């Protein structure tokens, strides 16, 4: 049943999603630039006879008989930084506050290494960092996934795409302290939705 509370949540999601549209457009543009597609912004040309024509920047430059030259300075820099990260990945370590806690800290460090190994941390971190350098956005969705080999749930994390993410509109703290509402959209079947909420 549709309740007042569920409608309020839907309205908050709609507001947050709409507020993120300019950021998603800029991220898409930055991603195109990063991939070498640098002359696809639309421009409106007003001809002498008063007619208007919408062209891409590339079409406009080429219509003047000039080549639309491209020099991608962004990609080599980002690839270099990602390469540095891959060459010297960091190791997560748990430190004890007292000498008595060192054994537990060592056990937690080993468990954390196991979680990172199961989740292919080095590759995931490199990809997420690349996304961050291009868009300024990076987020993981964390949870548990059932491991068929071990017959038990295991910690799992995956990248949240900027094209699916929404959050509190007024949030501005870099650490996210003022984000009290966030989420991401995902595709699922009607059957799955019914099984979750029926």
C-alpha cells in the first residue's frame, strides 16, 4: 500500500535526483573529454538570414574548412597516477591502542586482507580512483554476498556509478557528515520487487 511516508520518501528521492542533474551532465562531459571525445558540445549558429542551426563544435569547426584538432592532455596524466597506485598499493593495517590488543589487531588485519583479496581490492580501487579523478565522485556500496564455496556470507563492496547516485541536496561537508539521505538506483525484475515487499 502507498502511504504518506512512502510518498514523502519518493518526493525526497525525486528532489535529490533532480538536483544532481547538472553534476551528472558535467561528469558525462568530463568522461567524454577523458576518452578523447572533445568537440561534442552543442553550439547554436545564427545565420545571416536569421535561421538558427544546432551543431556540435566539431561540425562547426569543420564547416569552416578547418580540422577539429584534438590533443588529450588529461588521459596520460590520469593513467600515470593510476599506474602509480597499481605499482605501490597500500596495505590496510589495524593498530592496537594497547600492547594487550596487538594479537586481536593482527587477527583483524589478516581478516581485512582476506576481504580485500575476495573483492579484488587493487583493481577496484584503481577503477574507483580513475572515476574520482575524472568526475570528482567516488562511492562504494558495501554489504554481504553469499559465498557458495564457503557456504557463508562474506563482506562485499562494489562501485556506485555517478549516473545512479543521489543524496541530500544541501550536503556540502567533504567527509559526508551532513548527508542524511542517499542511495542509488538499480535495475531489478518485478518478481524480485514482489518477493521483497509482498
